[in-house]
């Protein structure tokens, strides 16, 4: 990379802070320095939910039914034989797939934004 030049185009929009911070972390990494702390941290609960949503999306994209996805995510023994249509895990599985689809369609960018507290 000796002699290579790079440029970053950063629009002055609502995400400028996050983009500028990410550009600086990239610059530091390209120059052999530690990138520094992340812009913000996701909670452990949020990371687990996002991870599960991506797993649910993968299974859904591969053609898995909601029941098959739920059995893989939550243990087959927790899924009732007769009451599947009204069971909470069915609704939870559908929401996870919907979350995964939303992430795939671009809402993953929202993860870069800081959560603003209303005062």
C-alpha cells in the first residue's frame, strides 16, 4: 500500500457523525494503528436478537417453514404438536424472520446510528 491514496466521500446528512467516525477508524487501520473504540455498543440482548434474526432469515431463505425454523432456534421439545398455530414461539419466529428481512432490505444501517434518548 505504499504510495496508495484513498478518499472518503461523506455526505452532510443525518448520519454524518457515524460516517466520519467510521472513516477515521478506517484511516487508523490502514495506517497500522488500532481503530479505537466503536461508535456505540449494542447491548448483549440486542446482539443475540440480531444474530437469531439472521439465522431465522437464512433458514427462511433456504425454504424452511416457520415451524422448522422454530424447532431449530428454540428446541423441538418446546414446540407443541397441536397448538402450533396459536403458540407464542410461532409468533416470535415470524417476527424474527421479519426482522431479518428488514435488515436485509437495508435497515441494518440503523445499527450505526446512536439511539437518541428523549428528555
